[in-house]
């Protein structure tokens, strides 16, 4: 975070402050929608269980009543067979109906004669006259089975009638005496349940219930795919033909039961059995006629299907459009919140960029090039940044004035220093000549004078190089570094003797380098001077020069205190030992010379000695 600019930090903060509410909005919206959806599911499922419970109660009661009349139904069939055989299939059946209705006080009967073309040609239930079963595959399959097996009796499940709105049960058998027609008898209970009333009652309790069906699923392998609708809310609006067509419902059933289209007829029994064993329900949503429909499929059992080895499946459709509208409103509200948040972020970024970041960047650019700021470029003249910019302009103007004054003083100082250096050279030369003429027995005093003279010469050379390095180009040439190093050691030997020590050296001869002689002398002299100045008294100094392959190494070793920071010593005006005299620019200039000549520096502390090593690479050779 410390290395980030204000702009980067601002965008990171904006991102964090945006993503947190964005995540909250997303989670909150998802939770509300999920909770609402679960509430819808539970509400519809609870309604489905209520309908199933009522159907079970009604079916159990109806089944019980029909089972009590089971013998009567078979008796009615036998009476009808005898009557038709005696009188023919076209005879008036009303007398037969009256006779059958006398069999039980609780049941009412109708007789239907179905010819070999599977068309009702004679019946007491006039609505079914001329009904063609060839148009109804499921019913036709049953009638063909009965027709092909004389003596076989088929008793249907109890189902609702579209015309009478009553529950009915049918029994059918081929006419005796090798007659080519079928005799069918329908039975309904006098006090039986009324489908229309049941539907009205359910609709009053569950207003959003659009439709309901009960599927009958036989578990006989030969009839397993004969799925039929035995009860439907829509039966009250159907004709008899429409109702019978609706009964053949395997394709419609499997469409809702298997919305993923994975179940095949070969796996149908296993899938239904597995579903029933879980004792659960299936549901899905769809949009039909601009309505949001919740489809629920729920298995249930009653006495009606237990005796026939079958199962019932309740199928309901609920209109959840109102709830869907609520969810859509939540989505719209969330979208508005997202839009407001995005707009707020954009406005914030725009204002902060315009009023803070851009002025700061303008101030930074101008400060970098030391240029004053045009106050007209700032949007406001009254905020803190404008005040800072105004202050900066004043400071910059004052600084420029100060710099101009200091530059003038510096030029004067350089002129004075150059003149002084030039004037120092003459007395130093005179001292050297006079020193040669002095005849004294005090060799120690003579040695001290010579040492001081060498120090003054080194100071003169250092100051002269420092002042002239920026104005003079120091051209390189091939130097005999072995000879030059020997000469400088000989020169500084006088100073070393004055300190009661000596310089030990190991110089490989005839090594050449490509370097300016003044810079090479400065590098050697400064290292010798520092070694003498900071070395432990009366300890020798070692200087070595060797060539390794294409590299040349010059090293200066002296006893002394370990240098803790080996990098900072090459900075301007830094002195490790503050108690020693010096201006702190010697090693800085050595570092600058090494950079200019691609010389690698290595500083080590080995065996209580500070070791400065210099590696020359590039254009080097030997004689």
C-alpha cells in the first residue's frame, strides 16, 4: 500500500466500497427471491396435499359404496345378456333398464350395445348413441380384448363422466350365443359424489388452482402404458368423446413426469416404482398463455386402485403469476439499486478525478520539471489544492530567485577556488625545492615534512579533479597499471613511514588497462590515503594487483574497525569515522569513476581487515 499512488489508492477504495454493497445487494436479492420461491413451492405443495387428502377421502367413500354393489353389477350384466340374447341388440332397452334399477336402491344402470365395428348402436344413455370407440385407442384396446375372448368380463375403474358429472363403473362382455356385439352396463350411485361440486369446493379453497387431473397407472406388464385420466377438472366442460380421448394420456403424463426426457418405455416401470418408493412429489414451472404456472405431481392411493394393482397420480396446475410479478418487482427494484449505485460510483469518480486527482497530477508534473502552475487550469480557486498550488508557485518563484543568487555565488566561489588552487601550486613547488636543499640530522622531522607535502599534493589533485571533472572530458588511453600503482605506492610510502608502518605489495608486472590516467591515479591515491588514515596504527597495509583470465583485480587491505554499511560509504559527504578529518567526497568520487569505467567494487571484512577490491573488465590487455 505504501508504493501506491493516490489515484491507485482511490480506485482500490472505490472498488472495495462498490463491491461490498454489490455483493450485499446480490446476496439479499438472491435470498429474497429464493425465500419467495420456496414459499410459493410450499404453498402449492400444501395445497396439493390438501386436494390429495380430499380425493382420498372421496375415493375411499366411493370405492366402499361401489364394492358393496359389486355383485349387483355382475348380476346386472347377466340379466342384460339374457335379455339381449332373447330380444336382439336392436330391441328397446328401456324395460331392461327399469328391471336393472330394481336390483338396488343405491344404484342406477344404463345398457350399451357395441357392435363389431366398435360403435354404440343401441343404449339407454342417449348421449353415448353412435359413439365410435375406434377414435379412442385406449378404450378400443380394451374392447378388442373383450371381443376376442368370449366369456371374458372386463370391469373398469371407477371414473367420472363428462356429461352427468357422476362417478360411474362399467362392466362389459361379448354377447352370449356367438353374437357379434358387446354388452356393456354402466352403474352410478344414487347418492354418489358429484365431480362438479367437488371441483367448485376445491376452487373456493384454492382460487389459483387452474386445473387438476388424476392419472390411473396400471402395473400389469401388458397394460403398463395404458395410462389414463380417471378424473379431471376439465371433464365438466368436455363431451363424452373428448373425455374418452383425454383418458388415453401416456404421452401427456410422461411429458410432465419426465421433463428432462430421459425416461423410455423400457425404464418406465422402474422410474415410476422408484418415484413411488420415495413418497415425494415432482414440480416444475412454465409460462403458458402469459401465466406463470407451477406444475405439481403427487402420488396417492385409495381403495379404488389397491384392488386393481395400480397407482393414482394427482396432477395440479397453479397460477403463480401474482407471485411471479412480486419476484419481477424485486428484480426491477434490484436493477434500480444497481443503476443508482453505478451512477453514484461514476459521479464520485468523475468529481474526485476532476477536483482532486487531476489537480494533484498537474501539481506533480509541474513540480517534477520545476514549472509553475497555470491557475486557470484548476476547476476551483478556493479549495485546498488550489491554495497549495498557489503556495507552490510562490515557493517556486522564491526558489528560482534563490537559485539564481546561489549560482552566482557558486561561480564566484569556483573562480576563487580555482585561483586559490593555482596559487597553492607555486608554494608547494618551492617547498619541494627547498626541502631538497635542507641539510638536517633530524630525519624524523624531514620525514614529517615530506609526508605533509605528499598529503598537500594529494589534496590538491583531489580538489582539482573534483572541480574540473564536470567541465573536462577525461579521455581514456592504455596505461601500465602495474607501473602506475608502483609509482603511487612509492609516493605514499613517505606518509606510511610517518605513521610507523609500511605498504606491503604484490604487483603482477606489465598489466595494461584502458582508462584515463588522472582517474586511475585518483582511484589509487584515494584508496591509499583512506587505508593510511583509517588503519590501526603501526599496522601494515597490503596492496595487490593480479590478472585472472580477462579480469584484473586491484585490492587494498588495512587493519581497522569493520565497515557496517559498505554501500553508504560511497555516497557524497559520508564519513564512517566522524572523529577523523575529511570532507566525505573521496569514496563518492571513486564510486563515480568506477561507474564511468564499468569497474566492479567489492568491500569485505576478512581477518580484522577492511578489503577494498576493484575488478576491471572490458578492454584490458597485458604487454
